[in-house]
C-alpha cells in the first residue's frame, strides 16, 4: 500500500468517524449543546498547551537551563556511546538507533542521556514534603488549598497545596506552590513536583539541548514530551517521570488508562497523536471521543498549526509538510491496526512514580495493584575502564588480563555502584544489582569485545567479593560465551556455557577467588577441548549466598584472563573446530610456556635469569606452600617485586603460571626498603587512586591448583636461586 492510498484512507476514516459521531449525538438529542460547550473548553485547553510549549522557546530561559545542565558531559557521553555502538556490531548499533537499518544517532543517544540525568540527578517527585517545624517527612495533603501569594502567581502557581504534618502534637504545615513557569522550576528548592512540573521543566531542557521537542497532553490526566528524531524520521515518546523512552503504549497497556484524546503542541504547530498511544483505536478509543466533533478538532489543530507557520520561508514550510505527511501515514497505520514502525513493546509496568496509595486512587497501577517493580531493562553498553597502560597500570597486561572491552549488566545501583566498577581493578568499588537479590532473584553482567579487536579465548577468571553483606555474594553462576563463529554467522545471542559453579562461599570481604575452565587442564591448557574464541562473555548469577536475606547481588571485581586470537587464526579455527582455533595461538600465549622456558634456562645453566629474582620468587612461593591459608603471604606490594618484574622469565612464571594477579588495594605503610627503579617502570600507566596501591595477589582456588602450581615452580626456581 503506497502513501497516496494511505492518505485517501485517512480522509475516509476521518469522515466516517465524524458522521458516526454526529448521528450518535443527534439520536441523543444533545448535538448542539455538547458541541458548543465541548469546543469552548477544548479550545481553551489547546491554547493553554500551546502557551506552555511557547514559554520553553524563550532564549533567556534556555540559556538558564543550559547553565544548570551538564550538557557538555551528556553530549560527550552520547558521542562515545554512538562510537561504541558502531564498534560492537550491527545488533547494538541498530538497537541504539531504534531502527534495524541505521547506526546509532548521537541525537537519539543525547535524548536518552538527558532523560536519565533529569530523572536521576536533577528533578524530584513530590508525594510528601518535610515538615519545617519538626523535620519529619510525614506531611500529607488532604486536598486543601491556600490562597496563592503574589510571588506564586508571578510564576504561574494558580494552585497552592497545603501539606500538614502527621506527627502528633506538631501541627506544622508547608505550602506547595504548583509552579507552571519552567524557569522557576530550574531554581534550587523548586526542582520538584508531579507530572505537570516534570513535563514543563523537561521540555525546556530538551529545547535548551537543541532537541526538536514538543509538549504532549493526555485528556485522561497526564503530560509528557515527544522529540523528533532526524535519523529515524519520526516523533519519539519521552516520559521524564518514568524515564521511559519510546514506550508509547505504556499508559494503556501498562498503567491501564482509557485513552481518548492525546494532543501534541509545539512551536511548529499542534497534532492529534492519539493513535500513537493506543492499540485499541477501533475497538474502544474512537467511541470514547465524544467531547468535540472530529472534523472540528482536525480543523482547529490545522488552524493552530497554520498560525504558527504563517511567517515561515518556503523551504522551511516544505520540510515540515514532509514531516507532517510522514506522521499522518504513521498515525493512519496505527488507526487501521497495520504493522508500523512502533517498537515491539515488552511487558509494560504500571505507574512507578508516586506513592502506591496515590497510584491506586488514580487507577494507574496496571494489572496488579501491588508495588512490584517494573520489568527491568539492561543497562546500556559502556567502555570498561580496564586498558593496561591507559586506565590501569601496565602490570595488569603482564598478567594476561583481558582489556579493551565494553560492559553492561541486567541492572546496577544509581551512578556509583555501576557495572564498570567490575573492571576497574579496585577492591574499594563494587557493582550492585537489586534485581539479583531475594529467593528466585538473578542477574548478569556482560563483557563484549568490540569488532576492531580480536576475539578472545578465556582460560580463567577471578571474582572478588565486595566490602560488606556476605549474604549478597554470588553462590551459583554460569560463565557463558558467544563464539566468534556464531557471531559472524549472525547468531549474536547463541550463548554456550563455558563454566558452571554452585555452592561457592567466599572466605571473607574483598577476597579474590580464582576459577579455571574445566576444559583447560594445566598440562593441556589449549588442547582439543579448549573453549572457542569468543566475542561476548557473560557471568549469569543464579543465586546469592543467602537469598532469604539478600536484597541484592554484588561483586567488587570480575577479571578475565586468556589471550586474544588474531582474526586469521579465528577464521582458520572456525572451519576446523574450536580446538584448532585455539591451537593457532602463539606459543607465548600458552599458560604452560613460562615454566617450560624457565626449565630450559635451568637446564642451560640459568643464563638470562637473574638469581636475585629467582631467590625472591622462591621466598614468596615457599611461604605460600608452607601456610596456604595465610592471606598475608598471598598479597605482596608490587613495588617490592622490582627484581622479579624486570626478569621476564621469572615474572611470567609468577603471574602466568602461578597466577599472582594485580589488584588495586588499600595502601600499606611503605617499608624502609626503597622501591627499585624497575618497579616504577612496571607501574607505567595511571597512578593508583589516593590511598591505594598495586598488589600482586594469589587468589584462593577451590581446585587446589594454586598451591600445586607454586610447588611446581619452586622445583625449577630453587636451582636458579642458588646461583646468587
């Protein structure tokens, strides 16, 4: 069906609707009064909407908004996200752009950044206000109003609520002016309200950020925003109260609202956008639209739009006529129930903002009147802060730690306990997800290799417990991967299990535990049964240590170890099986090679091995073998190991064979022994955060390989140490 045919159908649809409504009104004997009364009130509401939208066009107000917005940071984050999405693959790029055949647009990502900032950092919802007399937060509003003051009226607060303290004997009260002026809502102490204040202030911020945005009002009592995506060539729904992006069916399918009229207004005109927000146009919504005749509404909106565009130059008019035509076709398809560009809607929640009692009174809790959380959406992909020499000290790369990937998770906590903290090498930070707590709770974190980097073969990984609440520790999980071969074949979601654990208990706080893939025994680390080169890796957590008391799951670090596979090697392995691909790795990548090299040096009389480095390694490993449970022998300041780190054969044995791994831990008092210059060289890259230092730590290994490998290395190191 072409656009011209759709346009004809639209005209016919509108005419039939108008005729049906007029016949209904005539049968009821109320056509005249309803039309007269309804059109007057409707016209006044449209005019009020337009005035609200036009206030946000004030350049002075927009400048004030930009002064309180972290716009440069949000634009930089949007640019980085767009670049990262393109690097991760077509599935990520198309999801970020909202279209299956386009790459991520910075404008769309900026809108998402703006939505998250406004919801999380800038504006706050008002259920109750603190009592100015006793300081409690238990005030409530029983609907009482007080006379607005001149200052209230000057900022559009025609309505002022009175909130009274519930505390016995207090008697305090607080006024809550419902400001309508978006400029006032930018001020400290006024960045709060309910959906009216949120929509007004958010529209101003959208316009200040340069988005083509307009005000949207639902006649069933809600307001929000739309912006025009130039990449997707359509208007996109934004609800700042719910931080909802492109979820137009949220109100009908999630909240349970009965839609009738939804109108959008902006400096470019006004449009009836109701079909965008309903899947029940023919079955229910059309019959509810009895306030005004349909032809009157269409004519009135057209006149408002023509009035706004009266002085426009010809080229600008043509651009907007084209956008209008595209939107008319989109809305017609939705009226007719035809497949449209609307994204597939997953299960949509009831309203989340506001107290449960308030939401129940409004009938907006959705199918369930409980306070159940909304269906979760994963976080967006973010660059992991894990590049040795750039974001972490260079010694992290010496140990074979993978870096340069992107990460995301099923969820994370606010702006601090986020998924990136899993990869920053620091035990003083953590990732936390409330969705992973409780009986039946689960969560996941993903590490994804960009397309401009080789796929990776994982030989093992380490998890570090967080700082508190042992009940939140992961106790059962699966390490899953998407093989490079599946990814290239267009199966980016073909997850396969690489490792599975259950019943794990961390021995304490901030304690690392090492896990090695069962298909990689020490004697044949990359043999025929080795894991395949992977493009995506995921830690899927199935249970916490105590689901009955844990309200979340948390981890301090997730470190992946292995090697990158060159593109040619991965391609060769794709046709010969995963073991062949892994076997094409260079000999230096194999875990057992460091010990073989050291044996060769010992057999040749120790040439190339510093006896001082061998002696220091012997003392370190003897302590581990003598008291394997003593934590202090498993943790050594990096600065004390200069002799080892400058002797490549011994350093490789310590970090790649014995698996002493670098971590950023709270600093200890510096000993009298000055750090060797070599230690400083090995510490290339950014300095540790204040109060922290680089340590090499031997993680506890449930398989017992840690002590066995240390003993194996000692046999070869002792003869070399005696040559000192």
